[in-house]
């Protein structure tokens, strides 16, 4: 019976440690908004290749499709439902509007602990300077 308080205290401590990541995410106001840094050209266009929601969640799948079409089929033009045509190019199309790799790509990928392999082949144009 003397250990009853120790067991209850241990369970409370365990629950607090176990649930800390959940409570931290709910109440932490310092989490970045992950708002992309856009160029003046992108602000003027007011649209991306696909919707913002799609690009936020599925951009890697789109880039994989682009890579396969360019490398395997030689296709270089992407057409989507809005009728516009886009050059299937990470360096020219994507980085044409999202000019800062550090502010646009790295910020979210670092937050999500994701290590994309895009930069194994592609070079950020600003790195050449």
C-alpha cells in the first residue's frame, strides 16, 4: 500500500513525457507558418502549376512525374486543366518563382526532417555565383 503513491506519480510522469510532443505541437506558437517566399513574378501570377493545397502535399509526386516524362519520354511541356503550359524544369519553372532555395525548399524540408535528393543532380542557380 505504501507504493500506491509512487505508482500513481510514475504513471503521471510517464503520461506527461509520452504526451509531451502532442501538447507541444498544440500550444507551441513558435512553429513556422511555412509560408513560401515568392518573387515579384510569382506574386503577380497568383497561381502555381497546380493548386496551393496540391503543391503543398504532392509536389514531390509531381516532380517525379516530370522527371520521368523528361528523361524517359523527352516531353518538356506540362499542360494542366487551366490551359497553361509549363516547362517541366525544377531549376527554371519552380525556382523561377520560388527564388530562394534556402527560404522556400530548405525551410520546410528541415522542419519535416526530409532529405530530398533533388539537389544531387540539380544546382540552385544562386550557388553558381
